[in-house]
C-alpha cells in the first residue's frame, strides 16, 4: 500500500513541476539587490499590422525586451528602452514623434508604402531588424545589448550595436560620467590601448591610419558596456572610421580598469 502511495506522490510532483515550467515559459528573470526583475520578448512581424494586410510591406523582424513593471525601476528601464528603440528610426531630417515601438514601426511601413506609390517602378525594398538581449547583470548594473539593421534604399543599409547600462535599483539609464569615477583617466588609458591595437605611435596624429576622429582628437565611443568581468567599447560604422572598416571594438578586463569605475 505504501509503495502505491509513494508512486502516486512521485507522479503528482512530476506533473506539478511540468505545469509550473509551462506557465513560466517565455519569462526570464535577473536578480537585483532586493528582488528579481522579470522580462519577456515583445515581437513584431508584418502580419501584426493592418497596413500589411492590403498592401506590400517592408521586411520587419523586431524583437525587444520588456521588464514586468512590478518595480518602479522596471518602469523606468522600459521607458528609456522604448525611447532608444524609437531613435533607431530617426534616420531622416524629421525625428519620429511616435509614442511607442509599434507606432514607429507603423510609420516605417507607411513611409515604404508611400514610396512605392510615388515610385511604382522602383525595385528598392525597406527592411528593419532589431534584436535585444541582457548582456550582463550584477547587483548594481544591468546592460542591454541592441543589434539592429535598417535599410531604406541606397547603396547599403545601416547596422549597429548599442549598449544601455541601467542602475538596477533606480532603473536610471547611465551615461559615461555615471559609469566612471575618473573619465579623463579612463579616456587616456583607452587612447593608449587604441594606438597600440591600430599601430599608431604616441605623438602621431590619431587619424594618421585613416580614422576620422573629430578635430584630430581621440574620443571614447558612444557605446560602452560595463559587464561582470569586462569593459567593452564599440565604435559603430562612421563613428571613427569608414563604413568599409566595420565596427571597431576594444575590450578590457574589468580588474585592469577598476580604479576608474563606479560600477
């Protein structure tokens, strides 16, 4: 009798475990100082837009992360993230006034369809692809990595990597002055490493090997990620070199630059 009860108990536990796993599908967690941050993917394809049901649409593959807003910090992070995603589409003279990601993708669709109406013989296609992931998370800092490619005609589109560093407790988007206790010292260190990697002797013009830093003066890139173990810097296309050079990347062990870090 006891063996039968034991067998039933094991079956019940297995069933309960499977049910819990299924109910949590698609939801991931990262732990902060006090409680877990849960996030999930929001996705958009052409089929998600009314405008694509009656007319040809551009290629759309948009996947981005949203944090479940059970914490004030998560609300802040979602707000900043949405603003940054909308900026990806601001490749024209007039910046988008869309209030959310779906609205700005819909504007992208309308631009494409208007273009096709005005130039029906054109073979040009539009395309947008966006993906996001949590690159790193510590007790103090969460880093989102965004990769995107946008094409609206011409010789080639534009793709880039963008990092966003968030304070876990407040949800605040952090900038260079927030990440580093001594930004000047870190910049000087990075210039030496950049010169070493690209074989530019000290004292020689930083642009001598085909780079085009503004005013011939070295500068940090827009994209810096402070991860658990490393500090990663990415110069996207056109930021410091030609499109053909692709992105330029530097990566330092965290313990090598820890004296200048706030996180």
